[in-house]
């Protein structure tokens, strides 16, 4: 789990309060891959490349009104104004 300082909100469909300058908690647990055979494999991440202290990101988040922690769907690091 990571604490993230929100700089700007581009779209807010969240049921939770999400505004510029908010300090929020986010986590990135992994994902599922469905293979052509129909088999689904769950991948879990553990501090893999994101987020790093002091870096800037565009994050796509999901939320659950019963849990104040946002889930990172995907994210892109901003470097010199580019993703």
C-alpha cells in the first residue's frame, strides 16, 4: 500500500472524496491473464516498479465505497513532460 499526494483529478467517477491536494492510499495487487486455452492465471505484484517516492504518475484507479483504499488499475510515470 502506498500514500499518494493527488496533484490533479482528470476524471472522478469515485464514490469516495477525491480532489486535488488529497492524500490517498492506493495499492497494486496484480491482475489476471486469460490464455487462448481458456486458462486464467493470477499475477500478484510486490513493489514492482511503481510507485517510486518523488516520481510523478498518471494513475487510473478504481474504488469501493466500503474500502477507503484505491486500487491501481494501471499507471504511467511522467518524465520530462512525457509518459
